[in-house]
């Protein structure tokens, strides 16, 4: 085999070989721990490591099939000449820029090797080589480029179309298929920088870029590893833009109905004007789908010859029979629902432990999220939805039989005029936490027993309806609500300083690594919504770890107080009320935090807030007798329980208590978790010291710190 000349190598590097971000072998994304996975986290095949092979040139205008094909001056002419060859490791097939091949197609043969893929690309400068495969077909199926039963190919830098054709048949712009004799385990297929447009076919397995594992009831099964679909444009096709499919889904005795595609990355593609689905992953194990854009999905082609009937349900970017998927930094616009669905995102049947995060959706006809039956343990977090319509069943469509779903730290903004409900009923457990709902329409919230709400912020219609014990009903004070147009302008939904959503959420297990805008989690107390605002500078008003062996600055009343082993303790159970205070009587808004230990069974003790005198203060305490964290107010000598929640407590162990007083609102935390919040209609006392108080109990305080914004 001859070596490629220097100009060919430069052409390949400049035109085709974009960065290679395929997942490293064996890498998976756990849905509950996945944060951001970017190109820097990936490994792939660098062009510099390619084994030397032969470079073949194809020139539609100036070539000849009688030529050697191994130089630009002796190029082949037709794609049929390419189809007659079997290529090997390190080979390249380069089509001349600006060339047009009408009524022709590429059916490529041979496999590369690890470190030596076969490359299909272009040479020269000008428009992408154009393949118009028109009404051609192989075994009754049309395609622009086909890879059948091969491995180690990198293809790109082409334009592919077929236009409207009178013949009913299945058609694909790029078809990667495993089928029949020789089908098996294939690897390293990269499809990049291809423009597919105006391709129309007869069924759901047709359209833009299709990977399909085919077989019979006896197999053999086809599987792929290291699949990269990156930087492509798919426009005006019927039926589906980009998809993976295996016939194992139709043959349940086959082994690979949930993992036919491993190490699958679909990144940076633009998919527009599609008859049915935009990007669809079937049978994926830990696929990564990121930074894609879909627009006008669902019977939005310009074709006058749509071979399918119009009875269809669609979604923009979704998954089916897939586990541990991560869909992130995608955006979806104007999805139509046809006869149903119409959402941008969908956990469809047999989807488990998967995540949608950091995505933006707008003006999608079927709402925001569909969750089908036979799903479980999925997460929808840090997404922004602006004016997703509700002509189906609302923002969420949760089908009977859907499993557990966690929905946290999202923004759902709906303008006036919409009537569908905001949240859906479910037979599985659905937990809405730390979200911001802005509902200027009339939609209601589900109050199903399987749907729970916690620490959400509600604005607009029916804001008081959800049974959310830590709800906030207020304007979230977004920067520009309703003013986004995509990922780049989603900063419209950042929280302004002073927003009630800031520092009022609750920590959730495995929240990911960052918010929608790239801020690391958490910046102090979690925020509500998709924006985790950076922690504001704070002033330390007081800090005492009692390491100096004394309690200078403290005043005690009742009990027996002393500093022992570097902590401040009260050791008498005889006194009904024992308290010690420090700080300034003029302090108003602040956060006090300390480690508190109950030192006898059934003891109670906690932090004093805005302590004015023995008859007027707030108290956030732990009670071993009731296993609760409680907030009390004492006014004019009368002590009243105003809020409380169950917290398991055991004497003899330090627990970190924190309480924030801001205006008339007091929020309490135990070991970093928010457990209660309460707003005092009287806001009195308005200022005061901090301290520790207990009743007929013994307790110890250490590491006290008071800060103010």
C-alpha cells in the first residue's frame, strides 16, 4: 500500500477529523452521580496515531474509473468504483470538494483497526461533496452512505440528499447496519460534519443518520461500542433525524435489548424540520447526548409525499430501553405533538437511572417531560422550560406505571393563557424539590398521594395548592422572566440579589456537580431553581471555640456552666431554665451556627436567636424526648411552639445546628439540612443576642459562629 501524500493528510485533518470525544472503554455515567461530562473527559482515536494506508481520490468532474485513484491527478470518477473496493486499516477515501454525484451512493466495505480507522472525507476547497442518491436502492432500501457489518470507520465532510421520489421505500442519509452473515460486535464508527437534508422514506427506520442492528428470530445479534455522532446537520427529513435501533427490542429472548450500543456519544448536532422524532436513543448503555439543538420536530417537513400516515406520537430528544443515560446542555424548540406527546424530553419505556440536566426547552406543544411506564429511578434536574405549551396534559405527562422520579432545581415558566395542569399524577413516587414554578396561566398542581413537594417556590395561579410544608409563594425575582431564547440567553432565569429563592432550598442526595450556569454546588445553603447563586460575602460577628479555656463575654442564668475539654457545658438538671448568652443586643439579621450535644436522656437544648431578655427571644432546639427539631418564640414571658419537624436524636453525640434570621423569617438546619422555616407575623423581637438554652437538661456547646451578610 502507498503512503498518503502531505496534502491529503492536511485535508483530512482540516476538514474531517474533529476532536474525538468518544467515551473511554468501560466508562459509564451513573445517573445519580453524573455531573458535567465534556470533551475533556473523553478519549478517542487521534488522527496522528493512524496506521499508514492508501489514500484514494474521487473526482466527479475530472476523474476516471480507469485511473489508479491513488492521487488527485489520477482520481476515480464514480461512487460505484468505490463500492467495488474493500478497504483496510489506515485507508482513506476522499471526495473532491464541490463534486456532485447524482443517482449514486456509497456502500462501503472493509474494516479498519484500532488506531488505524478507514476515513471517508473530502479533499480540496469548496462546498462539501454532494451525494444525491435519488431513487437508487440496494435490496429495496435507499441510502447515501452505508456501513454494513464493518468497524473502525470515520466518515464526514459530506452533503447527502435524495429529494422527493415517487417510490415508496425506506431511505436514510447515513445508514450503519449490522445484519445477516458476519453480523456481530462492531466498534469505532464516527459520523461527523455531515449535512443530510430532504430525505423521505416509508417508516420510522428512515431519515437522517440511522444505526440499526438487524437480525432474525435466531440472530445473530449486532452490537456497537464507541459510536460518535457529532457536529452533523439534519434538516427536512421523514421520518427521524438521528437514531439508534436494535431488533433485539422485538425479540425479547435476545440478550442485548438494553445494551446494543455502548460508549455512544451524540454531540453538537442540529436537527430541524423532522416528520417525527428528532434524536432517539434506543438500547443504549450509558449514552451521552449533549449540546444538540432540535427545532420543528413532528410533521414539519416540506415534503408533499409523506409516506407515513399522520397518526404518530413524537418527542424531540429522548431515550427508550436505555440505562444510565445523560442528556445535557441540549435545547429543543417547537416540537409538535401530532396525535400525542410533543414533549422535548421523554423517559420512555424501560429507561432506568437516567438524567436530563442543564437543558433548555421552549414552545414545545406537549409540555416539558413525558415519563412512560416501565421506568424507574430517573432524575430531571437543573433544566429551564419557557412557555412549553400544555395541549396534552400539562407540563408533565406521567403515564400510569411510571416509576420513581426526582425533579429538582428546575425552572418552569408559563405565560398567560395556558390551562393544562402544572404537574402530573403518577403511580410511582415523584418528588418535586427546590423547583421554581411561575404559572401565569390557570394550571393546577397534582395532589396525588404519590407526588410530594418540598422547598419549591411558587408564583402565579394556584400557588397555594401544593402540599409543600416549606413552600415559598413569591416572585422569584428573575433577571428577565420570559426573556430567554435558548441556552445562550438563559441567564434571564438567574436569581437577582434578594430573591427569596436564594439560600432557601434543601440539599438533595447526589445533586450533580454544578447548576445550569456552571456554578459549583453548593454555594452555602442550596438555592431554589436552576441557578445556584455564588455565596455572598459575609461578616463574622463572633466566633468562639472555647479553646482558650474560658467563657469570656458570656453571661449565664440558671444551671452550672463551665468550659471543660474545650467546650461550654451546663451540668445541672435541677434548674428549670438554663441559658447563656453573648453578642450584641442590636444584632438583627444573622446566621448562628454551633455544635450542640445533649448530655442526658430526654434532654432538650438549642440556639437562642434575637435574645432580648429572659422573657423575649426565639429558640431553635433539639428535643430527645420527642425526636424533633423545634422552633419556639417567647414573647412577654410566654413560650410558644411555632414550627417543628421529626429529626432522629440520640444523646451523647454532637449535632450541628444552624439558624438564619432574616427580617421576619427564621430558617433552621440540622447537620446541613434545612428542616424548618417560619415567618413571624409580628417580627418581635427584632434584634438581640445569641446563646444556648435548655430546660431541666444538660448540654454542651462548641464552635459557635455568628455571621451577617
